[in-house]
């Protein structure tokens, strides 16, 4: 079940940059009490809406995979981001090519997408890349579950899917070890401008016309350097990135 702190609200949690979490919860209660129609109130992942349809809550494939694999507050908070990814993955099935995620971490979003589209049975390949661990020489910040064994845990998560390749190493260098010729769906989530632009340099030309690119960190102020670099990179090639309220960026090739 989604966590509900208020009878009118869907609150999957995880907010960032707050001075006081209880103060936000109080403000959300006030907002809910002030709504004339008590529908469509969502608050999570720094996104607050009301009187919106929230149609993704009725997406059974998404919600079942979400309940199975999104267990921690940041994963549950990212529900709307996952709904974007589910849309992108389904849309990408209209064109030729494989799926890619640069920065898969625990493999949560890739696993959810895989289940939403029944990827295990598709004649396509899913390429996942990450460092999986952190040391002081690495330019990205460490994450809670980075460890020497994380790559094995991710391999275990995808053990039932023979069409998934997991490559450990630094993007873009690690793309030399394994990469698709044609891409239908690409998710960049590296929290690092240089690495993401490096991935675009190698992979963007391989995205099929109509393929979908989602840039996870694009609209978050903490990763503004990525927005600056990616807007400029895309502009040189005649593309514009749509900034979504979830903080994601989207390009249809
Ligand atoms: C926010 S996490 C990704 C979360 C994941 N996409 C999900 O939705 O579950 C960012 C990941 O990017 C990885 N990363 C950062 N820079 C990298 C690089 N240059 N090469 C490979 N992985 C990198 C980190 O190790 C980290 O696991």
C-alpha cells in the first residue's frame, strides 16, 4: 500500500532539501483540508499536485511491479518518475532497438520497467551499466548500498532474464565492453554531467528515430550542471529537452 498520512492524499514519501519534515506534513494536511474536491492529491519526490487524475495509480502492471521492487522511501517516492519510465519504455517498443540504463545502481527501476513491458520475453537486449561501488577517486557521490557485492546482487535480481547484460565500470569507458547497435529506450541516471555527456557522445546516434531518452536528474537543482551541459549538447544537434515536473528530462529522437 502507498503510505497515506492524510485520508485525502497519496503520499509515497521521500522529500529532499527540507528543514523540517513534520512542518511539510502539517502544510500538506492544511492543503488537503483546503481542497474543494478531495481527489488527485499526490505528494512525494518534491512533487505536489492536487485535482490531477493520477492515472498511473490504475496501471496494474506498473503498480504490481512497484509494490514488488520499490521498497525504500526514495524508491517509493519516485513513483511518478517510474510512471514516466513505464510510458517511455512502452512507447519505445514501437521502434527497433535495445534498452539501456547508464547508472542502474540496485537495478530497481530497470527491473520495474522489465516487468511492465514483459522484457524477458522480448527479442531485445537490456544493457545496464554502473560502478556499483565507490572510492574517493570517483567523481560521483557514494550511495548507501554501494559495495563490492552490489554488482552480484544486481545480477541476482536479473538472474531470470537471459537478455540482460550488466557491465561494471566507469561510463563512458565501460561502453567499449558492451553496447547495442540500435537503441529504442535509454535512461541516463549518473548524477554527473561529464559522464552523461560522455554517454550521449557514444550512444545518442544509436537511438532509433522515435526512440525515447529519459534524463533522470535533468531538472533537479542539485544537478543543474547536467541541465546546462545537456541543453547545450542537444541544441548543437537540433534537439530540445522537455523538463518534466518529476525532475526528469525527455527527448524523443
Ligand atoms: C541515482 S543512482 C541510479 C539509480 C537507478 N537509476 C534507479 O533508478 O534505480 C546513480 C548511479 O550512477 C552511478 N554512476 C555515477 N557515475 C558513474 C559513471 N561514470 N559510470 C558508471 N556509473 C556511474 C553510481 O554508481 C550510482 O549507482
